[in-house]
């Protein structure tokens, strides 16, 4: 297992760690979630010439989807605390012909200090569950939406994770994952809370919402990858033991290539158009 840190992010409180394994997991997750995000971007009418801001852009897969829709006359800006990951992904995007993309190192908490202007779309996927004050973050995001533009947020509702027949290793996963998120003060029900948080942030009730997920065998490998990412903190907090984690990975290996299906967390989307007279 390669878990050597390959990037630094000063001030980051990302509980999943910043390792080569985690970066690869993020890329795999982005590919899995791509059809859901594509559907929402098309549903809100993202089109040629528009400008987009992707907060917590990570490996840049959503930026690519945006660039495909806004074309060379559009603008796509990604913001992330991880400078090395952002620089690498921007090089990949430019190498693929998406010159309309740019990257800024920063975080949503300091968005007012970043000079990027206003956007037709301000977007965040799986960001709010990692910030201390999601309502304040939403308020700052909405402040960057142009009059007539839209804010779109996607976040997980983790309690839907399940399997049938019951996977014993999934019980260990739940203990570790939910235990780490609890100890670190992270939200596991963010998707469900999005409409209420929109209202609290002064954005108003969403114009639309969507709930989607997967029931598939590929969930086995993703469960193992997530477990690996949170394991250092689980060991630190005494939530599990090295012996228990070794047992977990052995049980997961036995399930690879079988017809064992896992229900994923639900990805909840919420969006709102800013009134044309607002600024």
C-alpha cells in the first residue's frame, strides 16, 4: 500500500488524508459520480460561453465536464486547498485542450479574499461535509453567483450504505468510518440537510433537488479504499486495531469478483437560480 503523502495543504482538515492512494480513490470516485453530475449540469442548462467556479475541485473531473459544456469561449475556475493536486490536474486539463480552465489555491472559508469575479455557475461536490460552517460556506458561494446564475451543490447522505446478504466487513467499515467522522466533527447526513442549509444561508429553498446512487459490486473496492484513507485516524482515536483492520482487508479480498452487491451513499443535489436583480 502506498500511503506516502505527496502533497501538502496548509490549514487543511481533510479527514481522508492526502496520499497517493487517496488521490487515486478520488479519481475513481469522480468517474463513478460522473453520470449523476452530468445530468444535473445539463438539467440546469449549462451551455456555451458560460463561466463556472468549482470549489473543492480536487482532481478536476467536474471542471472537465464544465469545460465540455461551456466550450472555448467559456471560463472554468477551480479552487482547492491542495496546490500540488490542483497544479497537476490543470496540466492534464490543458494537455487535453481545455485551455479555458484555470486553478487558484484557496478554500471556501476565504473566498472573499480570492479575486475571481462572478460566475454563471458556482458549484461544489462533496465539499460541505469537510468544512466547519457549511451555512457560512454556502453564503459565500452564493455571493459569487451572477444575477440570473445558479448555485449547485452535491453531497452525500451516508446512512444509505447497506448490503444484502449482510457483509460482516461492512459492519467494521461502518464502525471505522462513522467513528472517525464523529471524532473529527464531520457531517455524515449533509445531503439531507442541503435544503435547510440553503434557507439558513439566505439563498432560499432550492429550485430543484435530485437523489441518486448505485447498487453494484464495484462498491466493494470503493469501501476498501475509503477504509484505507480513514484508517490512520481510526487507529489514532482507538476506533479499531491493526489486527482488526488486517482482518477487514482479508475479508474484502475474498469478496472481490463475487456477485456481492453494495448500496452506495446517496448523492443529493440541490440548486438555486439567483434572481436577475440581485448582485
